[in-house]
C-alpha cells in the first residue's frame, strides 16, 4: 500500500474537531472547511470539487454596464420593485431568443439571484391554495431549496428520478399529484448535480400533469443552455433550451446570472412568470393580499418584504448581458464551454482508475459534459468515498445531501485547473492501488 498524499490522522482529527459525525451527510461548507484546514496543515494543495461557484471571470459586458450605471449615480435611487424596465424588456426578448416562448416583459421580475427567487416563489405558491400545502422536488437537486422550506415551515415531498425516466415518470408524478396537496414541482434542467436533462417527452409529461392537477412548475434554469451536446447559442433559431413552458401555462422560469454569465457575486437573476399565471387570481391570495393577482403578490408583497428590490446597478449589468446575447454579439456559451471540456477530461481520469459515473445516461444517450457530474467507486458508500478521497487531497460532497438515493459524490468542474489534471491522475492511481477492485 502506498502512502497517501495527506496523513490519515490529520484528516480524521480535522473531521472529528469540526464535529462531523457522518461524512455521508456533511454539508458543502463542512467539507470545504475540512479541506481548507488539511491543506493548510499539510502544505498539500487540494483539488476542490465540492463548491458550485463559477470559476471564470465575470462577463465584461455586465461589468462595464454596471460600472457605467454607478458612475451615472444610479446607486442613490431605490429600484422599482417590478424591475428596471430595460431589464424586463431584455429578459422577455432573451426568453424568446433562447427558449422560444413568449413571456410579456411585465412577468419578468429581477431578483437577488435565483435563491431569492425560489424563496419568494415558495412563499407565493404555498399560500395560493390552503388545500395544497406541499412542494414536490424531482431530485437530486439543490439542497438549500429544502432549507428554504424548512425556514418557512412548508412541507415537501421528494423522489430520486434515477429510476423514473421516460415512461416511468408520469405514473410516479401522478402518484404524488393525485393526492391533491402539491402546490408546486421543482427541478433543475440541466440538473444539479446529476446533469441529466429532461427531454421534450418528459417535459410534456410534467407540463400535462401540471395542468391536469393545477400545479405550478418551478423550472430552475441556473445552468442555462449548458447541455453542450446541442448548439443552443444562436438567438431566435432552434434548437432552444428545453423547457416545460411549451406544455403548460402553470410555470415560473428561474434564469440566473451566476453561471451563464459568471455574475454570481452581484446576486442577480430574473424570474419569468407565464402570462396566464401572472394574471391569475387565487381565492386564498385574494383574501390575504387585497385581490392582487399571483404575479403582483410575488413582486409587491413577497419580494418587497424580503429586500425592497434587487441591486439597481446589477440590473443594468443583467440587461446589458441579455441584450448582447439576444443581439448575437455575445456568445455566452463560448465562454462557459470550458466546463464541458473539463468534465470530459475529469471523467476520463476517474474512469481510468476504476470509478464509475453514477448518473451516466439520459435515457439511451450518454450524459452531457458540463458544470457537474457524479462519481462512485465500487464497494464504497458515498460517505466512505468522500472521507477516503480527503486523504488524497480531493474534496467533494455526497449525493445523499442532494436528495439522491444513489451512492456516490457530486463533482463540480468550476475550480479545477489544467495543471491539476495530471496531479489528480497521479493521486487517483494511488487511490486505486490502495483500494483494489
């Protein structure tokens, strides 16, 4: 057995000192803290695969527009709670250009990142009908969204989509929806962390059932157009970003500036609500919020109570980035394509040394290369693997924390550098030798 790059005693002591009882359930922050401590004490650089943070420079178009807005004195003015008109117009145009659906500008509302958008949406959806008091997650997914519901005291249901793709999806969904207590369904597409992408038939299924059972779909497009198997970068021409919006009127789309434009630090995104849902009246919302329709409850009550609007200058940045993308002068996909290239290289290294890709297929098609992918190692649980990899200076989170029932880890491609690929290859060779299959 070869010596591990980092002392096992050092890692084990750090895990104990941080109070982590079971690495299977360690949070991103806990994994990050242990890795930072072990890196500092050992002097061995960690290969950090746990944090879903953009690893690219922010879009210059956005930065220039935001700086200009600040120079022109915008910081002294409160933003309109409905949003900067130019941003609303450009968001509507962007949706048409890259998703191929029509949403009026009034229904495109800026938020402090999709995180705030989902928080406000959970509040609005869960209060729309007293009989429908639960959110349904199609997992795996973003763990913090469940934390948001915990904070709000809203109940939720969840299932791992791993065994329910294609024709199996409809009966699984209907099993939950037929009970009559689901107000909204949440999923990301592409998915964090599995990187599965629902196809048009699956989205049609989701949309059809949403209409049948009068359920709102919250479609999280945090990784917008990052299915790199398809050419999704030509505005106003197919193929378009896949969406449930083609199959129901009961939807909210969450478009974030964080990943597509690497604009995470300014906390800017847009929630796009279908025209019909925006103007819809729910009896329980009417009685509580002075007869306001769904869209205005979302903006003038939920968002206003949370933050009184979204960073004014960041709205100018987002408007400029969306406009340039729709104009065809800014190919944002070209900038973020590096994530797919890294994923391809990383998968080859892990597979070479005995690892498997856990979520490896989109039905009969290989999973796309992108911002995330999933790995497992035969004979090890996710917790055991995450713990063991720390000895080799590699940090990642368990799939369990994302709502998955599979044993393995989420790998994020954003922070690894080209120079680290050979280092990872060497360390995984030692790992494989020390853990023979």
